[in-house]
């Protein structure tokens, strides 16, 4: 296994762990590392194309999962902000009549 394929595997595993713990800061940093590893893999000629293909597919699947989790988190935060906004508006009305 080439160092590029190993790097893809290592960053993918780290990204999966960060996603499981919803460590958004680590996800951002690991995203950059994954992109660099993919760029390197595209440039480097690999003797083990099958392993590279599997790693790239694993990473693609992980990014699909990451996008789904991010969308769900975005929706959750949007609902929370709407609720906060409604609460603030209710508090202002209460203050006007209180």
C-alpha cells in the first residue's frame, strides 16, 4: 500500500471519528487534509489501483454521510434559532404589557 493510500485511510478514519463525536473543528481541519490526500492520489501513479479505488469509494461514502449529518445539524440549529426568535418576540410583547 502506498503512502498516499495510507494517508487517505488514516485521514478517512480520523474524519469518521470526528464525525461520530460531532467535533466540527476537527472535521474542518480533516476535510482539508482529505482534499490534499485526494489531490496527491490523483497525481501519484499507483501500482495498487484497486486499493486506491476502494479507499476513494470509502471516502466518498463518508462524505455523503457527513453531508447528511451536516444538513440535519443545520436544520436542527435553524429550528432552534426560530424558537429563540419567537421567545424573544414573546418576551418583548410581555414587557410591553407587563
